[in-house]
């Protein structure tokens, strides 16, 4: 962007430019003093290196302006001011202090121009042209600094994302990574080490890549072969509600809370719950593994459970399917909720006399087996597995 033509049309005498150049040092000192006095972010009188950098930036800005006044068509390199913008991002500031410093420098420069206008015989037209040029140049500096600032922020964000992705990979690795390696990468990624974590398995076919924004401490693995999240301190204040709100309408499974080094285990359980949901064994939508632990245990080794069911449910095998269903339902309720006919009847919403009749049938079929606690435990596993399959 070139300085507007009204500067050149004002025919600024060469001696004026020479006079302004000769006073760069004094003007620079005045600008720096004003900036450090009025803008707290730049008040570092004891930091000699920082003062040197500020002075260099101010002098470059003034010299660049005079070069443009002298030759409005001369090429201009905005890179030094892009670097200033990058420096502001590195300092962790926004652009407001820099913009304020630029405006302050422009006012000091304008004041200096008006002071020399009279003795040098500067015409009003020339003075107006210089004033206009100052503020056009100020816009150019601000644009270059903003460009550098945004580039640095984007680069920093991209690098932080890469670090967090590497951290997630490390936490989910098998065997688990060492505590020291995790701590070092977590520090580089700006991630506070939690006491416990819970992993969330996401179904990519049901919007895993369109999950709403989550708290910044949640590590996201949307691009992994099996999309997932890692939630720190899942039992912390508001964590459960935040997660449920973000995942509402998505098919996902939240694994159990585990120590940080067992994150892969939480994800494995969540993945198994999600697979059972796809198969219709567990409900659709958002699942919590802790609400379905028995089903997860039962289906951990389905071949073994099938073999167990074949042995323990053999006494029912010769009955009609409807009889099998009624007696299996009654036996499971009896094992789970107590041995009183009234309590079982309330759970099944049938008459107690009906329950007594079924229980007599079961006693005839199983005999003394129902008195053996180990057999009752195996029966409950087999019946839970049967119920899960029947309700798909």
C-alpha cells in the first residue's frame, strides 16, 4: 500500500526530510519515554535488552516513514512490523497495547512536525499532507503487526494442538508410558495432570466429528481411527453435566474413571460398551459404563458365557419357548431381588400366586442346585446374558 499522492503533490522540500532525519534520535527517545510512561505493558526501565528492541522498532518506524515521504512509490518491507506482532503474541498480550503505542508515537511525531513547521516555512498544504501520511502509515504498521500477531497465534495454536495430540497418543499407548514422559509432554502442551481420567468412545458414524466445543482441558481425538475424548477428573464439579450436554444426541460411551496411567483401560471399556450398543445389547445414545458393568462383564467372553448358559440353563431346554421365557424371567428376578414371592411379583408385575407356581416349577427342574451359592451366581450370569440377547 503506497502513501497517498497528496504527500508528493505537497512538494515536501528535501531539507525538511533531512532535518527530520537528523532528529530521529531525539524523537525516538521522546516516543519511548511517552510509551513507557503511559502504557504499563511497556514500562521496563531496567530491562536494557527490551529497551534496545523498542528503540530499534521506533527508529525503524520513523525511518520507514521518512523513506516513504521522500519516495512514495518506494517498496516497503512490512516484515519488521510483522515480527513485532509476533513478539506481542509471544509475550502473551493482545494487540491493544501495541496499537496504543503506535497511536502515541504518531501523536509525538505530529507534534514534532508542527514544532518545526514554522521555522522551516512548511506550508499548510504540506503540513496537512504529512499529517495524512502519518496516519496512513500508521494503518500500514498496524496491519503488518496484526498479520504477524495472527500468524504467531495460529502457529502457536497449531503447535499446541500437535502437542496435545501427541500427549493423547502417549496416554493411550500400551504398555502405559512412564510418568516422567507424560509429565514433560503435558507441561509442553499446557495440560494440568489430573488425578483420574475417563475416556469417551465416539461413534464416527453418528456425528463424532461434530461434537460441540468442550472445555479446554478435554483432550480430543476426533482424527484417530476410533474417535475418542479424554476427560480429566470426570467426577469434578460440573464435568458430568458439561459432558452430557456436549454429547447429547450422539452415540457415545463414557468409560470408568481410572488413574491417569490407565487411560487406555477406560477407553477399552468404553469401546466395548459402544460396540454392544451398536449390536443392540445396550441402549443407543450416551452410555456410562458404570451403569452397565454387569452386562460388560457378562459379554467380556461371549463364548465362555454361552458355554456356561448351555450348562446352567439345560433344565429349561425341553420347555416351550414361552415357558422358558417366563421361568427364566422369574428365576432372574428371584436371584436379583430376593426370595420372597411378593417382592418378585412386584418386580414382574404379576400376582404372587403366579410367582409361587413358577418357583415350584423351578425347584422341580433344578432341585438342590438352587441352594448352592456358586450355581446361583453362574445362573445369574447366564440369565443376564440371555436377557440382554432377548431384548436386542
